[in-house]
C-alpha cells in the first residue's frame, strides 16, 4: 500500500544530501518516534505480562534491516533524490522509510500512518522476527532464561553462555559488545541448541 505524498512533502522526504537532506533527517526523527509508538502499543496488547519480550520484538521490527526490507518492497529507493553518487544502503533505506511515515502523518494524519504500518510492517511480523533478528535479540527472544556472564582478564573479555542453570559454551574477545554478539552467533551457527533440551 504505497501512499502518494503531496509534492512538497515528497521532496522533503526523499531528498538526500548534506544540505538537501535537512528535512529528510528531521522527518526521519519524527517517523522513528511514530513507528516506535505504533509498535509499543501493538506489542503491549500481545505481551501485556511480558514487557521484556515486547521490547525485544520491538527492536527487531524497528531495526534497520526490517525497515529497509519493507522500503525495498515499496520501491522507495526509486524516489530518492541525491545530490551526489550515494550508495543506497540499508541504513539509508530505513531512514527514508521513517521519513516516509512522517510524510504520511503530515499529509493524512496519524490514523493513516497506523493503517499503513498495519499493512506493510505488522502483517510481516512473523517473517521479520524469523529473518531479521540479530543473534543477541534472537537469543533473548527464543531463550528468555539465557544469560551471558562476562569476566575481564587483562585486555581480554571472557564470555560464558548459560541457558537456565546449564552452561553451554564460552569464548574470548577483546571487545565487550562484539564478544556478546559473537557468543550468541556461535550458539546458533554451531547449532549447539539442537543437541540439548532446555
């Protein structure tokens, strides 16, 4: 359901560049808030007693990869006006999608944005969660009783993954954030979980 924006709004939503993209960045900031509000109220209805799970799912549905995927389905990249040769990355597409949501809001009101998000984002909820969760979100989502213990030894971080009380695996990394991602990735890619029941 691609919604045609008014000409002035369309120019502001799709113009990209250091100067020309001023409104695009402002619109994306507002659009991000609208998407966040929409998803929070939808997920609150689904996970009334589990706000942690709602938060994890919201982060997946509002992620750069998810929004970029929907933007591609809507062919929003064809509308982008660039002042220079720019790579149309997932980050840019997600920003355009956010700005587009703001444009719909300014031209047609909040209910129209929610109708749009219902059809284009929420209807793909299961697919997006299955395909676009990062490994940390995937771990938290599929194994809410998982935890990663971190110990710093000199300049190295040691990570240990537990599911409930069961120790699963460990790894070392020099970066705290990347190490958490790597151990979650290792857990799924090596399919450790398929050998055990929790």
